[in-house]
């Protein structure tokens, strides 16, 4: 449960379901006190004395214990090991977690980040201005305004915190006002001055801000009068006169020697971009932040040609201009080959007359005492550029340089940012913008535009080339004509010759590579996504030194997690120019299919390579590898949440291998795994067909291991399509065979057999089997499945009427699983929701069902989504608002039908009929007729409702009687 506390402007505590009642007004005040001292131990006796000063010590301590009990109960949802309020014998401590948010804590954190962040001047630091702006939006009223606080220590504490937050908010507003003034926004500066005055009437920082804004607007006399009125007001109140800063500003205005920011700022010598910048918000913020830090002298934007380095640098220069006293200067090195050429080009831009034999000395003399920003563009072709820049930075302490290059400069002062292609949304936005420049009425086919941008890897220059084709071709024709994008050429006359063709641009760049680097470039195109250095070493024999060299020259892109990737256009060119052999394909598939290569958190980085390795194995008929790895891979891929991908991959392997030779272990294991994954994505009919075929093949081959797996998974399918009695046979067969041959999965198979017993209605036998299964799973070290089994055991106990024992068992299992997340915790929450509803606790059921639904959606398990959505809807029918319940019913019905399971469809039908039975009986009858028309026997629907009605007897009242009357009448 997430809890939000607002202390500015009052005191409100809300959770997922709305306002939280903690019992007493002093309980709310206790929570506020602990929040204001978050992470610090508070003595119980001091809290009792401060909150109940009118009561004797013993009575005050009892009051504290009582409100603390109510507070902990209101804030604990049972999933976390303990509430945020940590209780000790003599102390209380509040330790905020990720699920607790408080406006004051957020305010303090934002201001602290801005105060401690390294920058030359906070008024020019975009990141800190954003933080302070967010902080001032939080401070929309006095701390605990309108809250009754007892006299004494509590009231003194609140007043102290109020003054501190008020003064901090005024300081933050002052920074924002000065920044607005530097940007020339005098209206915003005066408005901010008024906001400060509203908080503190005699704040002199607000006075100075207002005076400067008036002067910038040409209203010098009003600024002078504002100071004089302020001084007279202070004198009338018997207060000291304005401070020295205010007096100095006043005197400069009176004597007419005050210079506005515009008068102090030099001209900005940067060419205007021909088009607006699309995307790059993160990179823009990063560069502005680095240039604003006091110790940063050099920032380099590195990346392949056409990635947009120059365009981003121009935008940075425009936005950073106000922070440099002596201006911003742009120098293009596109025609420079040596450091001497670059010095001459720089002198020409600066307007320095280079008459002597030492032009560098003259440039250094010009810049030595200045505070300026140089933008040096296209440095990759300048020989010894790094040494020149290092020398300039040492001689000019006030200079900062923003460089663009296809390779890093590799000097100690450098702060490096690699630019990659635009993300999908910004890439498509750029394509549409450039295409509509040529034809404002162009009809955009966004599906084909997405295909084009995907092929081009979001490279801005390539996207602009492709957009120019829209004059003569439709989006579909452009997408169909593009094989890899290398054939694209410029349609504009102002594009430099070296960038007029993508293929030519790459051919010129590859000329600077060594033979070893070219060979490595071709070899690593075997990878399709982000790969680790050890993968390149194992598969291709390419060491880190070569990878780093290619990365420095923008042929590879680095990630923060020690991985590399190649841009799609670069990969297409390298595969064409430096093809690799089949031995690399074999090494690649064994690397990605044998063993675990990554964690769940980073699995998405390797998915494209895993798919390539799997398809390569199938196409190369590597049946030994497929047979050996299928069962392990389905577990791994399920753990990664790759249900749809795995279903497609196994189906491809099963169909292809079955057509070649169905008797091989690889064919039947791929078939079984394809059936299981089909079940996971809700394709129940396909799952049953594939698993029955896999079971036949395993029986023909007398392969006990495959018989066990296919029978067990077939049992799961039969349970999920609404035939639990039919599922008992395969489940028992798998369990008996595993016990006979000593298979290590006996405990797991016993658990699955118990589930089949439970769903067929034999609750007591299921309970006995589950007890043995839980012990076996724990003994085998399978804590996760053991916890899930314990949760089902708790659900069965609830169904048998042992409410407290069952719910306690599920809560215990939840504590074991809380750190794992994913589908395992989702299964537990699903069982917990069901048990809570049956036990007559619908509000608890709503909480568990919502949490389970969120987990299932993360993994994409359709059957789980359908099941937990059904329980959520039933719980809301009993206790929730009618409108919310109706929405939940509709969502649950949609989820059940989307799951493509007979059982889920019956649940959907029963849920809808139950919802309509007392509200619109005629529609309920129509629904039942529709169900029967689709060959869904009414007897099965009635059989489904009957046990639900029995299990809920004595718990919550659902309108089953009206539904059963409809069933009987319809029958």
C-alpha cells in the first residue's frame, strides 16, 4: 500500500483507497512529528509530554501507546515485514520507504540536492533550477496550517519548522527570480518577487529582485521609489534600515552606474540552426549541467557521423550563453587538418589579428582573462587536436570548451557523452517534421514510418534523407524500398559532401581503422543487441582493447553496464564489407543458449541475441543442443518474463523439427515446451494439442523424463481449460513415474497433483498432499515454489473453514516471497485475494487482488490476469462503489475472454451473469442463452457457481440465489 502525507497547508494522510483514518487527531500529529524527524530516534517520554502536556505522565504514556497502535494498524498492509514506524522500548523512529511519500521530505530533499550540487552559479544550473521550481510548488501553504497543536514543546517545534521551511522557500524563489532576470523574463522575475513578499513581507531579496526587474524594463524611477518606500516602512516600524546590498543597489541607480544583465552580456557568436532540435532532452540537460559545474572545463559530444552532434552543440550554446560573461563562440574545424589550421580558424572567429609567427600565443593572450565558452566542431579530422586543447585550457582558466568529434579526445579534463540514435518516438517525430516541411499536406502512415526509423536506428541524418523521399514516394513505398538504409543519399545542397551518402560516409571513416580493428568490426556483427566484453572474447576472440578502440571511434556504442552495441547502419555496412564465417554462428548460439548469461534485470539487453541463437540452432539442425537445453531454457525465459517471445520461438522449433523428424528428442521437447508456453499466453487449445502430441511421442520413445514433463504440463492445461477431473490422470501418472525412477522433481509434481485435486473439489485429499509437497519442496531447497505451495495450502484451509489458520499461512508465505516479485508473488497474491474474500474480508481481498494484478501485468501472464481480475471484481461487487465495481467487472470479463481458456470464459460468463442477475435479469438470461449458443453447457456454468456459493456461505453475500434462479429457469 502506498501512503502519501501532505503537511504543507494542513495535514492529510491518503492511501491507495483514499483517506487513511489513524484514529485520533493526536495520532495524526504524532505521525507528522515523526516525519519531521525522519530517521532520527525520538524518546517516548518526550513525545508523550509534548503531545499530551495536560495529562499526568502515566496517562500520557498510555495515550501514546494507544495512538501508536492505531497508527501502525492503519499503515500496515501485511506485505512488508513491519510498518515504517519502528518501535523500541524507549524510542520511536520513522524510517521512510519507497511506498511512503511526504511533501516536506520531498521539499527538503530537493533543496538539499540543489544546495550541495556542484555548479559555477546556481542561477545557470538547469538541473538545480528544476529542483527548486518543484520545491516551491510543494510549499503551497504553511506547515501544518490549521492543525491544532498543544501549547509547549510541540507548538515550539512546529513554529521552528514553519520558519525554516518558509525561509528556505523564499531563498529558492529568489534563485528562480534571478535566473528569470538573467534570461530576460522580467515579468516572471517581478511575479516571483511578489510570491516572496506574500510569504515574508519585509524580505530584502524580494525588494532587490523587483528593483532589478523594473530597471531591466526601463523603469528606473519606479525601482528607486520602491526602495525609498521600503526604507520608510522599516523606519515607521522601528526596524533597522535596509542592508548593505540593498543600499549599494539603490546608490548605483541614483548615480546611474548600474548595468543590466543585457548590457554586461557580450554577443553570442553562434550560427542559428536551420531547423529546431527534436528530442535530445536528456543529453541537453546533461551537457548544460556539466558546463555549469565549477571544475568542468571540457565536454565532448562523441558519436558516428550524422547522429546530431553539431545540432545539439548549437542548442547548448544558445541556452548556456547567459552564463558566460565574455560570450559564446562557435568554431568549425571541418576544413582543418592540423592544429595550426584550427588555431587560424579560431583566431578568425574571435576576430584576433594573427600577424605574428606564433598565432597560438596571440589567441591565448586574447582568451587568458576571459570567461567564455568555445564550441569546437568536427575535431575528429584535426591532427593532434587533443594536445592543442589541453594547452589552451591550461593557459585560459576562465575558458570552457564544448567539442564535437567522432572520437574522444582522451585527455584528463574531458567529460564524455556518447550520442546514439533517437528513441522511437522522437525518431518518428523528426521524420514527420522533415517530411511536412516538403509537403504540409502529406498523409503520414505511422506504421511504415516506425519501420523506416527502426531500420535506420534513429540516426537523424538518415531519417532526414529518408523523409526527403516522401516527395516522390509513399511511406509504404519508402519502407519497402529500404533494405538497410545504406543506399540513402542527401537531397539537399547544403549538406557537406562527406555526409551526402551514408555508404560513402562509412567508407571514409573505415579507412582510419587498422586491419585488426576491421576484422573485429565484422566479427562482432554476429551480435544483435548489447553484448558483454567477455562474450566478444569468447565468441569472436576480440579483446577489450580493440572494443574500446572501436568505441573511441564511434563504431561501437557503450552502455553504463559494461556492454557494447553497434548501430544498425554500421552493422549492415560491416556485415557487407567484412563477412564472418559459420564457426562464429556456432560459438554465438552456444554462448547464449548454454548456461545463464545475464540477470533478470538486464535480460532484455540480450533477447535479440537469444532469439538469433535459437533460430540458428533450429536452422542448422543442431538437435543435440535443442534437446539438451529446451527444458532449462523454458524455465529461464519464463523467469525473464518472455512468455510471448518464448511461445513463438518454441513453436517455430517444434513445427520445423517435427516436419523433419518427429522421433528425435529435440522435436518432442520443443513440442512440449511450445505447448507449455502457449498455455502461459492463453492459447489453451494450441497448448492441449501440442502437449498431447508431445506425450504421444515421449510414450513411443519410452523416454520417462519426457513422459513426466509432458504429462505434468498437460495436466496444467486441462485444469486451466476447465476440466480438473481430466487433469487428475496425467498429474498422477507424472507423479507415480517420477517416484518410481527417483526424478528430482517429485516435490514439484506432488504440488501440481495437489492443485489438480483442489480444483476437482477434493479439498481434504488436496490438503494432505499439499502438506507433504511443502515439506518436500523446502527440503529440496526450492523456497520460492515452497512458499507458493504454502499459500495454496492456506487457501484450501480457508475453503475448509479454518479461516485464521489459512490466512496466517498465506501471510507467512508472503513474507518469504516479498523480495522475489514477479509471477511467484503474483500467484500468492491471487490465492490471498481468493482466501480473503471467502473468509468474509472483501477489503483485504481488494488490496491483495490489485497488488497481484500489477505483478501479473509485469510478466504478461494472461491466465493469472484473468483469475485475479475475477476475484477483484467479485470483491468490489460486495463492498466497493457501484461505478468502480462495474468497471472492474468489465475489465475482468475482457481479461477472461482474452486469456482464451474455456475455464476463463466460464468465469467471465458467470461473473457477468452474477452482476446482472439482480440488476437486469433479462440481460442475464440473454447472456446465458449466448453462452449456450456457443456450446458452453449451462450445467458447467451452474457447476462452477455452486462451489463458489457454498464456499462463501457464512462469509460475504453475493447474489448467487438470483443467478441460480436464472439458471434453473433457463434450463
